[in-house]
C-alpha cells in the first residue's frame, strides 16, 4: 500500500480517489453502510470531486491487532480497528467494551460519551491517528448446543470468546474460554471443539450457527467497538473542503451504524428463533432465554470482581485513574486499587 490517502495513477482525477480499509466483511455494518458510503455516497456528496475504494480489513491481509501501528506509520491512510483486537497490546482501548459492562445500548452510549475524549487523545498521541468515527456492532450473545437459560448453566462448558475480558468473564462462570477468530468460529463449533460461542446474534445467524446450536441466551456479554480514523499527517494534507465533508458526513454514518446495530440485535434474536418479525436473516428454530434479574446482578458482580479488577491489574495505575475519571462515574462502578 502507498502511504497516502489518494490512489496514484496516470489517468486524470485519479489523485482524488481515497483508499479505505473498512470493518469486517460479510457483516451488515460493512456491506450495507461502510461500503455504500465510500463507494457511492462520497462521490454523490462531493459532486463527483472525490471518490473512494474500500476493502474490509480481514480481506486486505491486514492483521487486526496491527491496524493502529500500520496507520501510525502511514502504511494505511484510512483504517478501521477493532478495539477488542488492538486492546491486547493497549489495554486502555478496551475499557469501553469490557465484558459484562454494557447490558444494553443505552449504557453503551453513555459509556462511549464518557470515554470518547480519552479515546481521541490516545489515538492522537500514541498512534498519530485522527479519530473520525466510532462504530458499534450488535450485542454479542451466547449460542449453545445444549440448553442454557441462565449463567450457571454455562459452568464446565468450552466457550468461544473474542477478547481477554470475555475470557475473564467466562472463566468466572467456571467455564473454559477459547479465544477463536471470527473466521474460524463455525468450523470449531462443527468439530465439537467448542460447545458455546459468544458472538453477534445476526452474525451468528449469517454464518449458520442457528443450524448447529439450539439455545440462545440473550445477555449482551460485549458489543464490539471499532474506531475509524486517518493518519494525521496525511489528514493534514487533504483539501479543506474534503475534510469538512468527512467531518460532517461521518458522524451521520456513525449514528446510522449505531441505530442499525441496536435494531439488528433484536432482528438477530428474532431470526434465530424463527419469529415472524425476522427481517434480514434466516429463520431458525432455536430456543431463547433472556437474563433474569438475578443473572443481571451476577453479571455486574462478575464484571466488578473478575473483569474490571484483572483489567486494572494488566493496565496499571493510570488505567485505574482513567476509569475513575471517565467510565466509572457513568456506570456507578469504582475501579479496584492496583496491587
């Protein structure tokens, strides 16, 4: 890849074409919104002055955990980073979507509102990245082969997770967490290596999990956050009118993605269970269980003792301070002291 925001080619006007690395392929966030914005809407909104090509990061040969470093170097001018992946090296970046923190979209919005200024500063100071949008994926719920109607049912099972904090949460249930990439999830479930999987309700439906699992427990363990940004040196060289356009339109794209993720969470559950309200997915015949008040209390207890505590220990005193100044007051949970 060239370290510039524009494609360099011989034909007239080619320098006006941006190169974008987007989010996960096959998910609606990418196929319905990101791809359309860059491949179609940008040209329309700019009167044909600017256009873009976009490729999902998991089809671009880009290791997700290296996305921010590649953006820092200018190798990728515009990129999308999954915070669950980059937080393995930068634990602070995972603070807003720690497993068990956000039981609903309203809490997720409140948490991001509190954390966003810190997120902007970390990306700017450590990675030379201008934050342009924060995307949320639909709620990640629990698919199981055997019935699971409450958290205690998960004890002893092998459960797919996608982040360190999900592993902490699952471990607190006395289950075995298995860190498995999204692309390998279905094959692992088919091979009986995994009994349950934490993933998006609709993404699970899209890949066919409803065909090999029978039980859906709808507690949002995590959601999945992605940041979209630009290498700041490259950003500073863009034409002023293009920067104004992107700063105006990308917040609208962000708002659309958030609204769709909330809607899709419900649609994913409806489709997996065969409800008449299923819109975009394939109807399955899974049984569904919603978390009880007792399980919601247990979720919060596990988060405080088994997720937030280990995160603070991994991250250090600065992260405890960060939590107390940002997310903690928004959710009414104090960080434990660093040992």
